[in-house]
C-alpha cells in the first residue's frame, strides 16, 4: 500500500514538473499563433504593432535581425514574461 502511494505521488510530481516546465513553450506558441497574421510561423514588425510591449522589445528579441521573431528567439529571451504579463 505504501509502495503504491509512493509511486502514485512520484508520477504526479513528475507530471506537475513537466507541465510547469512546458507552460512557457505553450505561451510562446500561443503568442505566435495569436499575432501571426500571415501564418508564416513568425511575428513580423508589422504584426508586433498590435502588442505595444512586444513592439518595444522587438529589436532585443529579434536577435538575428531578420525583422521577424521566431519561436526559437522567443524561447531564448527572458523578455517574453514581461510581454505576456503586459498583454
């Protein structure tokens, strides 16, 4: 009985940790899906105009300077948390 309870708690804890760690990735994907009007999988400067916080941080997030924010660039920045909170 104790062993089953311990296994159940372990599985629950691991699932909770996985959900917590994957939440930012979902937030990033959701942000791109929400703002990506031309459906190219990225946020252009024109699309970012809809979110003043994102627009203000655009140059810092767009690390390769191509004028678009990719999912990879969002994952690499800590600015996403600010953008989501202010949106």
